[in-house]
C-alpha cells in the first residue's frame, strides 16, 4: 500500500496523517495513531469494545515473528478485506479504531501519574536517608573526645 492509496482509502473518514513506520505507515488523526499499514495488511486499533467486531469478520490480530517466537499484538487487528470496497463502512470502522486508541490513551495516563508519584516517594526516601546519615555523622563527631 502506498501513501496515495491510503489517502484515498480514508477520504470518507476525514483527514489523516500518514507517517513512515516500521515496514509501512502509521496512520493517525488528531495526533492519535489508530491504524498501521504494513506489508502484512491494514490493521486498526482495537480493544475490548471493538475486538468482537473483528472476530465476527474472521479477522486476526497483528503478529510478527522474531528468531525465538511469534509475537501477537492484540491491540491491532486486520481490517476485513470487504471494507476496501466500501469506503463509508471503512470510515465507520476507522472512527471506532480512533475511539479505541483514545480509550487506550486515557488508560495510560494514570500509569504515568503513578510512576511520577513513585519517583517523588523514592526521592523523598533518598533525601531522608541522607539526612539520617548526616545526623549520625554529626552525632559521632560530637561524642568524640578532642
């Protein structure tokens, strides 16, 4: 799939940004990546809300092979081939994929806050340990005879 084909494919959906990614393209709208166009096909972002639709169409999640194993990426599912001929329905699926990507982005935010909170707690503990060490050193110096 080339860039021009993808632009035409998403015409009913609306404007998309298409960027080189891996062996193909990442497709985004409103700054959120919701589709991947790779040698293996076109894959839309999916979650617990949309995966049943992909399963009903007989689609499979994206997967790739490494030397050691096959990795299954359950967050991107192959677009049913029939949608390449129905631009209106493809646009509906694209909107659902964008919504799934937005839900995933919202879920990630608290993790970022938790990680930041953990860093703050860790820094406070480190500062407290340093303060205790200084106090112990000072106390040791004060008790030594001159």
